[in-house]
């Protein structure tokens, strides 16, 4: 009995230490302690994200005298330049993403499936335009597009078509398309790189099985590579949408929104109305429209990519 009692005595002294150890292991497990870690991040998010958005919305609902009013939105409905900027912003998204995918995906397939030791070199060369500053790119392509002395004009001269060379940046119907082409040149390498990463992660056994079944190159691209890169497609479309909507340097440096506001987008129109014309309330309204447009386009892209708008049979397949 004494031996049993002697052995039991340390066990009665152990619970306080065990409870302390359990308390140490449970640090941060209660909701209150978890909020201590979350609150700093939420405070920064509210300060630098939520507050500017709310303040901008409030500013858009005030007139020039600071009174609450929807005058800015009413003025936008009758402002032809606003509608040109809105149309051009949507045009930027559609043409930029379509061209970057149409060029970037085939180049990525070519690099990953048909090039051996030169892959790093080609990836680097295609990625280089992204690290060039917009001011340098704008200067180079402005001179490239220039009539009378530009490189493109020289090619037209060599072909005997000098009289048919269009002033790309000086023609309202061509200015936006010309700048979009520059944007595609700069960002296409990013699409190529992302697609290269996605293709490299596809199991090689799928290609071997397709080859055994007699599938050709286009069949493998259509039925293996393209479907398996669905997540990459969605990411690139979303990132491309945001990048196209917020593009400002190339447009301002190459045309300043001209000629005759033909290349204005919502991003450049915010600068024009806010800092050049000193109409901050109207510029805030344009920024709100740009914000809503970005949310709407991204929501539509996610809805399409998730298959919610596809027929039931196709979703099941």
C-alpha cells in the first residue's frame, strides 16, 4: 500500500503542469485570440482598400459645391466623351485578351513541345518586353508608327504604297487599335510564360497514351492541353482584364487620349477630368464606373469559366 501511495503522490502533483502545458498548446485557439491576429490585417485592408473606395463613391455623389447630388452621373449620360471612353475600355479588354491568348498559347505549345535546349532562352526573350518601361515603349512605337519617317512607312515606300500609309496614331478609327497592338506586344510574353508553366505540369503519360491511340498534334492540343489549362485560362483572362482596364501610360504618352478623344479610356478620362480640368467629383464618378465595370467583367468571366451559363448536357460532359 505504501508503494502504491508513493507512486500516486507524483501523479496528484502532475495535473497543474499538465494544465499549463495544455494552455500553452491552446494559445490562439479561442476566437478572441484568433481575432488578435486578424485585426491588424483587417485594419490595413480597411484603411488602404475599403476607405478609398467608400470615399470615392461619396465624392462622386457630391456636386461642385459639396452638396449631395447625382449631378455627376446625370452629366455622364449626356457626355459623349464618357461613352467613347467606356466603349474603348471594353474594346481594350476584348482585343487585348483575345490577341494575347491567340498568340501566347500557340507559342507556349511550340516552346514546350517542339523546342529542346533553347526553352529558357525563348522564355527570357519573350518576357523581356514586360521589364521595359512604358515611356521607352511609347517612344519607340510612336516613331515606328510615324508617317514620313517611321519604319512602317519605310516598308510601304519599298512596296510602292507610300500614298496608302495611314497615320495610325492620327486617325480616330486606328488610334486605339494601334495602342492595343503595343500593349499586346508588351504583355504577350507573360501569357506565354504562364502557359509554358501550365503545359510543363501536364502528365507526360497523357501525351504518350494519345500518341499510342494515333492522336496527332492538333488533336492533343485540342483534347488534352487546352482543357487541362482551364485554370490558367481563367487566371490570365482575369489578370488581362484588370491590366487592360487600368492601362494609362501607353495611351497618355502616345496620344494623350486623342485624336479628338478617340483613344480615351476610363483610366485616361479620370486623369483628364480630375487633374487637367479639376473636376474631382466627375473624375470620382468615372472611377466608380470603372470599378463597377471591372467587377462585372470579372464576374461574367468566372461565371462562364465555371460552366454556369453552359447547357446542362455540356456541363455534365
